[in-house]
């Protein structure tokens, strides 16, 4: 059964189970992003210091250090040995993302994510084509290039141009003023995803996402298509998923069962939101149970969703 052209993804879930059921993880993601950003902002804006620093490196309640492991790796390659507290911060962050899924950073933490999601929303409303189809390996080449430049140049290379760092730093220390670099970054990333490549920045370009994807390859928390036979091929999950190629292997149990194992999955939960038959859920990596035997998705539908 195909989704009617005038029915938005998730509309069936909304009609069947209510608005919250069809949007819960999207709302929780926005709350997570806003809350984390707010923790950094209350200090410089209101003088109440819960967290000092930025997403690159921070200290919570003057006790808990957290350090971005990608930045720490660049720094190490550049010849700068991190302090012991920074290394503790790296270990804590790595443990968290190995448990939760590396690219959960992209969906639940990164301040650029709402910008790219907004560009995708507008692209869908304007019915624009997919644009430039970048190779998914591009972000890994950029990741390798950033590490190589750090090694050769003795500098933390990617942070000079990293939109996440630029936007976060300006929000915390300077505020976004007209003509600032932060606004330039927002407009550039938004325009790239809107006019150049569908979900291009996060899915095909950003080396930070590539790094966290590698970190989370063996992560414990995953999305599972635990009711594959309930799938009616409505394609709503493909329409909302930032990385739709990760879905088919789980629904067809092509790898090691119904769990989405791809490192590209960001655990955003949108497939869980919009699926009226409740095919998906969060599960632990080893949970390979299904309620019914899986059924295949049509070849033509997979091709259109890719």
C-alpha cells in the first residue's frame, strides 16, 4: 500500500494515536538541543555558571570535565598533549557515545541539526529535487584530511572552519549580531542543504558526524524493526529518515536481525514517531527478537527512497 501523495509522513500515526505519538522523539530532540545549549548560555548571559566552556571542552559545576574526542585527537596529532582533566573528559564522552550510539550527537546535541532539518523541511515544501548527490564517503575523506592537516600543520585544523564550533562560540561569547560569522555559517549551511544537496551537510560532508559514526559502530542502543511483518510499505519512515538507506536491511533482517546496525543511523527516532503500525522501537544491540517474520519491501520503492 503506497502513501497517498497528499498525506504527510506521520499523518496516519497522528490520526491513529495522536499528535504526541507522531512527534514525541522530534520534540524530545529539540528539548535536548535547547537544554544543552541553555546550560552553556546561562553563565555568560545571566552570571549563573552551571557549565563553563563550549561543546569543544567544558567543565560542569566546576567538577565534571567533558572534552570532544575529535578535537582532542586533532590536538594530539598537532603535537599538543591534552591535560589529564581533558583526557578524563574524552574518556567520559567516548563511553557515553559508545553506549548511546555515536551519531546520537548529530541528532540530539549538535546545534547545526535544527538548521539542516529546517532546510530539509523547506525543500520538501518547495518540492525541490534531490540536487547534487554527493558520495557518502566524502565525509570520511574530509575526516582523514582534517586529521592529516592537523598532523602536518601542527594545528587543530577543522576547528578553524567547523560550523558547530563557530556557531556555539558566538552564541556563548558574543551573541549572534548582524553580519557576524555565526550568521554567515547558518545561512551557508541552510542554503547548501536547501539548494545544493538534500541533507548534504550532515549526511555527506560533516567530518564530526563521520567521527562519531565510527565511535558508535559497536554502540549498545539501536533502533530495531521488531515488527517487520507489520510494515505496509507506506514509506513514511524513508521520507523522514536522514539516512534512509539504513532502514531496508533492518526490515528485511538482512544482516543480523531487525536491529539497525549502520553507523550512519543517528538514533533520531523519527522512524518510530511516524510509523502507524509501530514497526520500530529503541532496543539494545543484541535484541534480535521479532514479533512476526519479516516481509520484503518492493524493489521499486527501495530505489525511490534511496
